[in-house]
C-alpha cells in the first residue's frame, strides 16, 4: 500500500509539474471577449492544429512576447473578406450579433462542420464607431502554414499584417481556459477546433 501511495504521489507531482509549465496567464485583450486579460489558459504541444484552435506563438513583431491567436485557415485553404464577411474556401463564417460591450459590437462566429458535428464557435469584437473593414486579396495558405486572426479584430495585429505563420512556430494549442464569467461565456471551458471541410 505504501508503494502504491508513493507512486500515486509521484505521478500527481509529475502531472502538476507538467500542467504548471503549460499554463499561462493572459495579459491583454487581443482575444477578447472569448479570452480576456487575467484569464489562465492551458496549452498542449501538438501538430494536429485545426481551424478554430487558439495557438500560442511568439509575436512576429516582438519576439520577446508570447501571444494568442485563432487559426482561421490551414494549409490549402483560401481566406477572403468580402463585404465584411470572412470566407474560408467557399464558406462564409457564420456570424450572429450578440450585443454590445462598451464601445464594441460582439458577434459569435462559428465554423462549418460535417453534420452531425457542430463547428467550434468563439466571440469576436469590433469597434462600433468607426467600423473598420479588412479588405485584401484572397490568401491561399501554403503547406505547413496557418492564417491567424485575433478575436479583437480592430485593435490587434495578426496574419492580415504578418502573413501566414509556419506550423512549427506554434508553441502550443490552448485546450482549456478559465477566468471571470461574463454575459456570453462561462467561467471555464474546454477549447477545440473543427476539422476543415475543404480548401
């Protein structure tokens, strides 16, 4: 019995040590309102990165910073913004207006998924006034690359400025988040992406 308890304590210590190295306190609101300043996220190393996943990367403009961004398109997919609507391939992200949060308009975006699966969903915010529009030529994501966007669309930098990011630059994929609840999100949640439906 004593050996079992010692083994269990050792396993728990290893698990807690692993978790402590994979948790990160969020600083800033680049991913608001889905992930807010002060939240804690748990990331895992994986090469299986899907659209909708939130990834941890070094900031391309300031490598001393680690930032979070959402994967909107993976290798082979084309992403465009037409008349204020983001399209991945031929499918427009489903967006539903949720309400206001101070000077921001909040929307819930959802990826398409093969039925009966439900695509992953997240919250985004844009400034109510003046509204900004992202307009650019379609981008086809090259092999082993990702197109990333912040959920705080008007006040954060992402692949619209940097271009695509190589998969091997991803330090981890966020699988769990906890922090203060607000109108549109619970205090904690598991996060996952959605298998792409095609280019």
